[in-house]
C-alpha cells in the first residue's frame, strides 16, 4: 500500500507531542513536509507557510492543520482548493459558519475533510458508548479541571478572541459527552468566569437538558487546578454508575475497571483519517463546537482576578 503523503502545518506543542510520532509509527502515512514560521521537524523539508508548501511539494496528498483555530480556516481553504485531504485539529474553527465553507470546498474538490476530536479515540470511550446505548440515563456530571500553566505555558493565542480559553480543553469533554450519550442535549444555563485582564474564560459551569427538558448534564471546566488533574465523566443510570477517568483512558462500570489503557488517541485519529480517505468521505461533527458557541452566547459572564502566566 502506498502511504498517504502528508504535511503538518503549525509545528507547535501538539504537532511535536502527537502528530509527528504518530505519523512515524503509522505505515499508512509518510510525513513529507512541514509549514511553520518558527517550528520544524528534523530531517523533514520545512516551508515558512502553507502557500509555499503547496507550491513546492508536488506529490502531497494531505495536510494536518495543527495551528490554533483562528488561522485554520484560511489554511484549510487553500489546501482543499489545491485538492488535498485535510485533517483539522480541534476545535475545528473559530466560528461555526466558517466550517460550512470548508465542507463545501471539500465536496467541490472531492477530497476528505476530517474535523478531529482526539478525546473520542481515548481507550474507554467506545465501550462507554456501547454500554450507555442500552441504559436509561439519570444524570451526567463532567469535571474537567487542569492547570493552565502546566498544559498551555506561554500560549498567548489561547487567551485571545477565538482562542477558547478553558473551552480549549473543555471542548474535549464535550466531544466525549456528545459521542457517548444516546440522546441529544442542549444548553440551559452557563456561567463563564473571565480574568479581568483576559479575553477568554478561565472557568465555566454549564447545565444541559435533554429533549424531555430535564437538566440531566452538568459540567465544570476549570483551569486553576494545581496538584492532581481531573478529567472525569460520571454517568448515573438505571443500572448503576459509569465512570470515565483520565480523559477517557480509564472506564469503570459499577465500580469495576473495564478499560485501563495508555494513550491511544492519535493512533485512532490517523486510523480514522486513512479510512475516510480510502472511502472518499468526510467527517465534520460540529456538536461540541455548537455547545461551546451556545455557552458564549447564552452564558452569564462574570469576572475574577487577573491571570498572569
Ligand atoms: P502551540 O504550541 O501554540 O502550536 C501551534 C503552532 O501553530 C505554533 O507553534 C505556530 O507555529 C503555529 N501558528 C500558526 N499561526 C499561528 C497563530 N496565529 N498564533 C499562534 N501560533 C500559530 O499550540 P498547540 O498546543 O500545539 O495547539 C494547537 C492546536 O492543537 C489547538 O487547536 C489545540 O486546541 C490543539 N490541541 C492541543 C493539545 C495540547 O496538548 N497542547 C492537545 C490536543 C489538541 P509557527 O510560529 O512556527 O508558525
């Protein structure tokens, strides 16, 4: 099988931590170039921007866009128009509407567009979805609490408009919630807490209802947690409790450990991307982004102490 010749655009933390090593381990892909203003990958030709990359690399099948969401739409449109398959890091864009544009461009160019949600590929998520499919959900509680200084050191963009603030990790929780819940939910209330010197929130409390109008899902996202980090989803059902821990890597059902695996998320992301390309399909599920947009639109905005890195 000829590997898919891929380029990474935006060589920063997630490109180095996950995309480069995952592509290196996956025989279905070959990293042939990067485009980044400052970053590079040893032994791989690097270009300063996506225009130069697209002009310079003849045999290029796909791009993985690993920059922040703000500049992603422009890059995606260029790549799709040039006939390349496109993998979007999460969140897929800075607005909902810009994604419509990209779906249309992918269809016109007959290429695959993949809006990735890496947390959905965590080891316990598929089994959690299967188990919940046959249960009656009483309530769901999400706690996504981490130390922003540890996970986003010096990332100025994340505090700027379009950077998402605490919703940058929080949207990962929402990607799992929307994947495993057997019914749709909608936001009924939200409080977003903004440091007085920042444009994006440092914490948020959210409540969602299901179609019957019952407030079944509550979530707290908080970037001020030091010490042990918490990425938990707890679901009470008619047949006992399901608990996803460590961002979905660990699954407990009625207190019994069912899944406890290491980090398999990006292997799953690239497996799915290869499958979409082979099948000539796209996958753009915007539900997590829609919930975040609703929280910004309908939520109360409160203010707290200034935050310094
Ligand atoms: P990052 O460390 O800041 O890297 C992003 C890279 O994108 C930068 O190094 C920069 O490289 C390039 N870039 C292009 N335009 C930019 C702009 N206008 N502002 C800032 N950088 C720009 O960020 P990251 O943590 O890798 O996150 C990137 C995306 O991956 C985000 O959407 C994030 O949600 C997602 N993600 C991150 C993690 C994580 O653990 N950090 C996990 C999963 C997903 P050049 O300066 O060389 O162009």
